[in-house]
C-alpha cells in the first residue's frame, strides 16, 4: 500500500512546504456523528523542507483548528470539536 508521502503533493507553497489533502480523515471530520454533528473542516498532511511531518485541521473558513503528528490524537480532537459544537448550540 502506497503511503501518501510517496505521492505527488497537492501543492507546494513558496516556503517549500508540501501539502497533501487527507481524504479519509477529512471524511471523518465531515461525517455526522451519533448526534448528527459535523465539522466543516479539511485535514492536510504537511511536510516541511527540514523533513518534519504533521497533520493540520483547518476549518472551511480558513480557521486553524488543530495540529498533531498522531492520527488518533487528531481524531480525538475532531470528536472534541464536534462535542463542543453541540454544547455551543
């Protein structure tokens, strides 16, 4: 199975940071949870020129929502943001 890091990035910014859209984690964020709550956000995998890799959670409006190198930790962050969204209503 090919790693996303082996694929051509979706784009490279002016600083040389490579960006890949993480389709499966983005689907998880956007999918309704048991309470019908969704998170309008995109997950990006990024690699800096020095080789540092991480995942960024960015809202559709461009707001930074979170960052983590660990996939499970980012999934937990998504769950917490969905719970907070329900509490705010």
